[in-house]
């Protein structure tokens, strides 16, 4: 077989694989941790899983929660994670004036630039709310354009933050079986959602920096790989 033809076949097979961009919200941390654990150790498990499976993830920072100098989020930056803007206060656009909201977004953009040396490219709307009216939505998009930010959509949302509350409660109660059931439910939700999408359309997965993600991300990524999923950057997924 001619090399050019072989390359075309291999490239075609790769293109047909389902793709997934992994995004993680609410850095530096959301929710609690189990007994004997720490936010720092749990975040380390998330970063280890991403590195193990070569996932080019994007993580979104709530800048008012940053410690001086960046704190734990600096670790994500050093690990090569693309940091996005999740606003300073994590307030929805329709819960303040558009001028207040722009200051909130701009302050986080300045903080991330100081932390990473460059402006963030992506913005994730708090609560995924772009505004209750067309006017609010259009005004918020104009704000993002003024700050050279692109909105980061979500197409696979397993509500892991809700599951995480029950997961941390189960860990605190010593209910390992209950905690495991919640972890398995997280993986099942995501696998079902990814299977439901056309194979050439790259979904964007939303997770949060929480205990449930820390404990089950490695197993989730392995399960997705077994299904033939190829992990891509947010930019590639939305290209």
C-alpha cells in the first residue's frame, strides 16, 4: 500500500473517533473533601489524572478566591493547564448591572494576566447564565469582545457539583459503598451523554474542582478511552 494512502486511512480513522474537551470549573476549589484528605492533595490527583491521559484541559478560575500570588492555582498553571476566566465573584450577569459585571470580568482578567503572563482566552459564564433577556445576553457578549474573551460553551453537564455534595457527605459518614455508587453514577452519566452525540461532533465536558472529580477522574478518562474517545483542547473541539 502506498504511504500516502495509508496515511489518509489512518487520518480518516482518527477523525472519525469521538472527541471530548475537558473543562474544570471553580478553581481553586469547590466543596469539601473527605476525612484525612486536603484540597491540595485532591487537586494533585486531578492534575495527575489529566497528565496520565494527556488531556489538554481548560480550567476556569474564580479570581476572588485566589490566594495572594495565585496560591494553589499557580500549580495548575505550572502543570500546563490553560486557565480561563470564570469572573471575580462568580455572580451571574443578570444579578448586577452590566457595568458592574464588566468590572467583575475585567478584574479577573487582570489577575490571570498577572498570574500567567498572558491574557486568558476563554470565559465560562457563572451558572452558565448568559442573561435572561436577549439584551442582557448581547450586552454580556459585547463585554467579552472588549476583553478579547471567547465564551466557553458546555454540551455535557453531569451536574457533578450536586453529586459531590452527597459524595462528601458519604465520605464523612464512612459510607464507602454509597460514595462508590455516586462515583459510578458520575461516570455512567458522562458515558451516556457522550454516546448520544454524533461521532464527529466534539462535545465539551463540564466538571468542577471537587472531591468527586479528584477521586474518579482517572477512572472516567480510562472509561472514555476504552470507548475510543480522543481528548482535545477546547479550541479544537470548537473549531
